């Protein structure tokens, strides 16, 4: 066993190469993650813009239904908030 240790010259290059490889892999992984996150943000933004445009179109097409929906949402939100307020007392 001692002979094996003495036969192999101790070099600093091998560990430095390994560290360099690991660093490049980590860097690539982080860059891929950032790229994926920015792509997801772009897709989300486009989906939100599409939903807003569709909502605008629906409000223009059916204004009374839109007003009724907003009124119902307001009543539900008010009821829910009142219920939470009374529940805390």
C-alpha cells in the first residue's frame, strides 16, 4: 500500500481539473435554470396579456353580464370579509 502511494506522484493539476469541470457544470446548470425561468416568465406574461384581452372583449360583447359578475364577486368578497371580521371577535 505504501508502495502504491509512493509510485503516484502527487499533482495539484488533477484536483484543479476536477474543480474546473464541476464549476463549469454548475455554471451551465445555473444558466439553464435562469434561461428556463425567464422563458416561463415570458410565457406567463403572454398568457396574462391574452386573458386580459379576452376579458376586455367579453366585457365589450356582454356588458350587463360583466356588471353582474363584478357585482356578485363584490357581494361574495364583502360577505367573506364580514364573516372573517365577526369570527375574530
